[in-house]
C-alpha cells in the first residue's frame, strides 16, 4: 500500500494562507519557517519539502496572491460597454482586497529572494492589469477614451482603486469620510475624466 501524501496541495495552500497572515501582521522579516510550521500545526520538514527555503516560500506567496487576484478579475464578464467594464474591474479589485486582505497586501510588500523567482512573481503580478488595459483599448476604439497610451489610463484607474482600498484597509480614514460609499463614484470620475481630450 502506498504511503499517504501528507505534503500535498491542501497543506501548501494552508501554509500560504498562514504565511500571508503572519506577514500581514508582523512584516516579511518576522516570518520564519519554524513559526509558520507552528501556526499551521505541521513540521518545518513539510515547509522545506514544499517550498525549499524562506525565499521559495515568499516567492510562492507572491505568485499565489497574484494568481488569486487575477482569478477574481477574470470573473468580471466583459460587456458591450468598455467604460462600465473598467468600473466593474475596479469593483472586483476592491472585492478581492477586502476578501483576502493578507494576500492583497503581500503583492505590494518589499521582499528579497532569488532573482529568477522574484522575476517570475513580478511577471505574474504584472499580468493582473492586462484585463484593465484591454478594456481601455476597447474604450479608445469606441471613441470614448482619450487617445493616449492605454497603459496610462489603466494605471490611473488602478492607482485610484489601490489608493482608496489601501486607505480603507488601514482604517485610517479622515473623520466624516466614507471610502466605501464613494469608491465607485471615484472610479467613474476617473474614467469620465479620461473621456475628455487631453488639455480640456
């Protein structure tokens, strides 16, 4: 009879989730394989078996965060209205961040590891903006967005989403302001702004 596989995908996902929580709470420097193993009720051998070392764990963590983020954005069905699609992607951005704040934060945290592995993780993260760029290109083709590099418009919309979500996640919202209530409005204002010729 074959021995049961204990270092499986289920344990891998558990370790990544626990690692994300530890990094979110105390930063990358505070993450150790021993501490992670204890938090996941497993052995350091299991962690080494699945990730090799701390650098491998961190790079897997970044890639997993980007993969789940991309999967959430992929659930947004594209319509005949590219401007509405941009707003819908912005709403999905916030949904992911609030639903998985630990992993969301990981994507923007500083790290040091193996250069090739970091490049792979960075490439995975960079791909997450592609649906937004594609929606912008469609908006430009329809004459609804300014004739500038599509990446510039996409990055501007992404920046509004990231900024507001980051403020909301930290809870450091100025008194009297409701980030959640104004989020979609802010996204729409940004997109509408890009609908005018530059220099209007």
